[in-house]
């Protein structure tokens, strides 16, 4: 059944105008500038933007995906999370685990195969993002070094088979043992490899990109520092053409550095990710990130030894932050919606024919009024 939405200010990364669009069988099939006399849902000049897509999120609302997997309750946790996060404009997300024992990641892989990827009540699930365990102990950040290990193709095969092919991404440090063969194999499976938690040299990072890595996990954080005689992974990534995640809570990366990255590599390569942990959507207190205890004070999450431990931000906060920094609706939409979708080769994150009809309706104050997934109003 076709549904027409009219009198909308349509904002997509490619254009911005007053117009109308048609949804059929969950897909956008027509977008036009101007007005129409056809019957349809009158949005009365409200703003329509693509739904937010978070491809790196460890949890929120008291939920930690890794901890829930360790208890065999990941499916239930995802169902709970997706119903809450959609209210904040997130229409798709990739549940992300941290470095953990093999059996925990195997359980997470098994449970992701049991999840309904689409839902009539909440956000779409895009597949698992394994952040570790194949990372550098010297760049572990808040992850548990106890469970860090060399890249292991046999383990990956187990995760892949248990997940029924639902591992979307994996973060790998290029310098660890077996990394390049592992990256090549993961890429052959269709898994997107992201460079992260790494002390890689410039050359090691370039070699990983040539092996198939197509993204960088939270640029700057838990990564080789830039030095004028040893540029390291950051410069290799910036000089390449791969996609780049940024935690835009202005704590992990300050506004001036966010602006620097966007101006240096262009808005088309930048992906806003929350890297959110269990406290996102809640308040100060004590939480967990995988096996680590985390204390949240003044919107900042830290481990007991003082390391940053993910963010407590949500994508709607990034939306307002980037607008306040002076970026256009189209550019903000690209970083929060289209670019994350492109990173996973998905037809999401845009208001144009062929894309899933996942969109947010904003009022004149830029507040979320409605959220639609596959053309169906969820919020």
C-alpha cells in the first residue's frame, strides 16, 4: 500500500527542499520538490530527516550488551534497548561487544542469530560489531587486557557461523600477530574491518587498509598519537579513503578536533558514533562495560583507574551538538545517517527512491515529534 507524505521540508544529504515523498512496501519510491494536490499525510511544513544510525554502541538505559551476552540474555536486552532508543530518533543500530572470553563472544554471536533484525516496536538491528578481542594490549583503553589475544581466524569462523552471518563489523589492531591474514579473511566473509585500539605505525595501518580494512574505530581514542617524525595510524587513516568514526560527545574528541577532521577529509567520510555504554539515557552512577566497573560523573564515564570508558551520549544529542557547531542539516544528516549506512553498504540513511523509509519528523524547534521505520510510525 502506497502512502504519500506531503508539505514536508525534506532534508537528505543530497538535497533540501519543500516537497513530498511516497512510501510503498517499506521503501521510498518517489521524492519530488514542490506541492501536490493528491491525498496523503500532511506534515504541515515540518522537517523530515533520515533516522539516525549508530554502528558502534555498547548499550544504554542500564543495558550492557556484553554483560547480557555473558548471562545468555542478549536477545532480551536488544529487544528492550531497541524500544527505548527509537524514541531518540535511532532507527538502526549495531550492538557492540568489548574484548571478552571466547565463550562470551560465542554466546553473543549465537544470540544475534536469534534476534529479529526488524521490529514493529523499535529500531532495526544491523548485526554485531565485535570491538576486540584482537586489539593491542598497549591501546586497550577501557577494555580488559586479560582477554586480548592474537588474531584468530578459527575463532572468527566460529563467531561467523554461530551468528548465521550476522557479524557486521570487527575492530582489529593492524600490528598484532596474524592481523593482515585475518583482515583479508574477514573481508572475504563480508565483515567490515575497522582499525582501532592500536599502536600501529603508519606503514602497519596502510598495510591493514590494503588488506581490506575500510573504517577506523573512534579516531584518536585508544590510537597511536601523532608525532611529526612518526605519524602513526591517525595520519595513515586521514590520508586514505576509508570511513572514520568519531565520538562526538566533545569529551572524547573536543569540538576543534571534530572540525579539523571534517575539514581535512570531508563530511562524506565522517561517521558519528556514540560508543555509548550502559549509562546512556540515564544519569550519574556506577555501571559496567563488559567486565569493567565504570563510574559516571558529570556525563563522563571512567574506569576505576581513570580511563574513559565509552560515552553516555545518544545520537539526538550529537544532532543538536553539530547544529550548534554550525553544520547544515544536510551535513549533520550525512554524518548521523547516510555515512554509517554506507560503511555497512546498506540502503539506509537517506530520503530518496530505493532507500528504506526510515525517517524522523521534527518540529520548528528541531524537536523529535515522530519516528518512522519502513514507513510505519513507531513514535
